[in-house]
C-alpha cells in the first residue's frame, strides 16, 4: 500500500494537489500503479492467512483509503480539499491497521507515532495560518 500511495501522491503533485511533491507524469504513474497493485494483491494473501478478522477489516479500510487517493491521482476526482481529506484518511486508516496488526502479532509497546498528514511543517506557509 505504501508504494501505491507514494505513486498516487507523486501523480497528485503533477496535478497540482497541495502538500504533494516529486511530480510523476500520468503515463509513468499509471504503469507503476498497475505494477504495485499486482504486488499488493499477492502480498495481501499473507495478511488474509495470518490476520484476525479485525486486522483484516482495518487493512481493507486502508486499501480503500489509498484507492480513493488514486481516484484523485488518476484525474477522476479533482477537488483539492477532497484530496487533503483523502490523504488524511489514509493516515488514520494506516495507523488503525498498524495498531491492530501489532496486537495481532503480539508486539508489545505502543504503535509507531501517527503518520498524520499533512505534517505541521507542510502547513506553515498556508494562508490563514496565523503567521
């Protein structure tokens, strides 16, 4: 999912969406999305095999959130505010999956820090930020 999201964000940068960097043209991006989807589908089988129902459900929500970002990257959605909300949802869905996957694998300790997006430093130059 991380590779698919990275490609989608780069394609979003090429489309001018906020907080996205390292633009990737649509043709290259579409090829990479397709290749990454094949890899995701194959690796998904491992999660299905060892994950409990709650972890699998969280993983599916993460997948769906990334696929929603891909709709923006592909030009099927074009609202910049919607883009930001979609990528924020990916962060929340990923965090939820990590929490449940760690529990499922019996990994002690807190999950990694949240991947909230956009990061505070990315928002510093936005109009209306009080500076």
